[in-house]
């Protein structure tokens, strides 16, 4: 599964491959993403949050699944922070 990783360790987002798991042993089973393989600091924040984002641009509709870790003890992420808000953690789109 190809995705974009916004890591607090890097200065710019990177295209990465996310591992997936199959729901059963057959190839026809459903596959599920494993964002834990990309997000750091499992000891500080073991939980991965997710949300669906829908973007409407003219007549086009884009849907994204966003996985992220956010915790006050994680590193500040300059890629996802603004002047008014500091995002601490990583995100995968």
C-alpha cells in the first residue's frame, strides 16, 4: 500500500510502502493496513488513531484515510505544525 509519511524525524514528507495483513489465509481475503510499521515511539503512544477525510475540489471528490499518533511526549512535527499549534507525532496518508 503506497502512502505518504509525515514524520517528525524528517524535514519533508516521503512516499513509503505500508505493510498489510490478510484477514485469512486465502488470497481472496480482505487486506488491512498496518500503520504501526511506519509510526515511531510505540512505548510512548501505542495507539494509532485513524480518520477518513473527504476533499471536494470542484466536481472532484477525493477520499483519504489518515493514520496518526499524537501525544504530548512525542516530538514536535514541523511538517504538521503551524504558528498557532504544535502537532506532536507522526501521520500517514
